[in-house]
C-alpha cells in the first residue's frame, strides 16, 4: 500500500466491530498475554519503557530542555538525559511512569471512538520523530521495529483489526504501566531507591518519594479505571 493510501486510511473512521464483546475480550486477552507471562514481558516491556522514556523526553522539551538523549536497556531500565534549568527537573522526571498509562487510555478512547487507525498512525509518527533522540543499538532497533509493526497494521490489516489493535495496544500500555509501577514500589519497599524517578523527585523537591509514588499510582489507576469504564460501556452499550 502506498504512503498516501495509508494516510487516507488512517484519516477514515474505522468504526466498531459488529461484536463489541469480541473486541473487548480480544483486547483484554492480548494485554494479559503481553504483560503477565515473564518470558513475554521481557520482550514486550521494552515498548512500555520506550513510552516511559518518551514521557520524560517530551516533558523536558515542553519546559525548554534541550539535547534530549534516550537510552534503553534490556532489563527495561532506561535513561533520558537533557540540559536545562534545574527547576524543570521535577516536571521532566515525574512524567515517565504515568506516560504509558495516559497514552494507553488515549488509545482505548480513540479506538472505541472509531479513530483507531488515526491513533496508530500518530503513534508511528511520534516513534519516527523520536529516533532523533535515541542512542544505542537497542533503541535504534526497538523504536523502528515498533513503528514498522504499526505501519504494517495500517497497510495490511482489515478495518476491524485496526480498532482491535488500537484498543489492545491501549490496554497493554495501561497494564504495563501498572506492572512497572508495582516493580518500582517493590524496590522502594526493599530500600533500593537510589536512582529511581521517585528518589530523584524526592532529592529535587524535598517531598518524600512515597508521595511521588502515590501521585504516580493515582494517575495510573485513574487511567486504568477510565479505560475499564470505556470498555464496559462498549460492551453494555
């Protein structure tokens, strides 16, 4: 399919499948399959890390930070560096963990509103643009591969699949955000806090890391609850 055909398709509403129950069931099953099994999560969790680090990166750009550079590690850790005012550090640091949940909820909403194809194209475009910030082999491999999968869906998948893909990706990101936050919370419970986002926020603001963790959890759970409500409404009509 030609690029203009993909663009035209992405801008055309896709609508919901004839069976919303099947859509929701497929999205939930896909998310659980990608998040719960440890062997699968070792691979798919990289996607959540990409969104996490882009959350830092774009939050930094909004506050005027520059020279943004993002590195990814196979253990799902990442590092986003940038230069700018010290006052912008808390804002930039905070938005890593909430980013996957927020983007996930937006994908669920877009898919259920008939704009799943548009949402997938936007995600692919953001990933393509973000390549200028990526450093290291893993980032240079994972980001283009993720964008290519999204473009492949837009080019070859039937319309109902695009809606299912957008909703499924959204649920996956929300669930992945919750799992990542649970891992962070366990580290803090064991006292292994050095270098975590919450610890950096605590040092930068003198507000305890537990407060920042709580705020991150509230945002993630709000996104999860909102996504669940939208899926329930789709099923019950």
